[in-house]
C-alpha cells in the first residue's frame, strides 16, 4: 500500500519520510544517494567583467576572443548556501579575479575541462573547489 503525505512547508518546514531517504526543505525535494544531474550548462557571456547568471551550472564565454576576466558574479536573489558550478565555454579560458569573489588564490584560470565551484554565504561568493583544466593522464 502506498503512503501519501501532504504538508504545508511555506514557512520553511523540514520533512523526512519514515525510510529516511526522501527529504523536503521548503520547496526543494531530493533523494539521498541520487545523482546530481546538472544537465547542459547555460552559456553566459561576460560583459565588462560581470556575468549575470540565472542557473547553477554556467559556461562562461569571453566577451571577445577566447580569453576574458570575471570580476563579479551576479545572481538575483542569491542566498546563503546557493552553489554555482562555472566552466569555460568551448575553447575559452576565463580568469576569475579575487576582487569580488573570495578565492583560494588571487586568480583562478578556468580552461577547457576545468571548473570552479562557488558557494554564497549570504553576502558574497566563495570558492568551494577548483580544477584548472582537464587532466586525463
């Protein structure tokens, strides 16, 4: 017999089913042990050092040519705990500057196959982890 649970979590409630594997936090539902499938990244072109994003998986494209610098990442409504995975578009190399993004170094250069994960602390973005480029050796 299937069990159905209905609840109002508009106030930010938390729920875990009897088996402990399905969770509800506000309006987000997820299953433990499931893969995190990001799909295809949304391509965002850097404009004068700024990338305005709307999703959590982003391919950064250079404004002109194949290299550019990202100084500021903007996400409307960004909140503590939001995570963004940045990759470089196609054959671009994107240098992320530490000026407005808290990095583990002064800059991070994302080349093809590389990525930079950032987490928002409620005020600004900070580095979670980084890989400069693909290393399949």
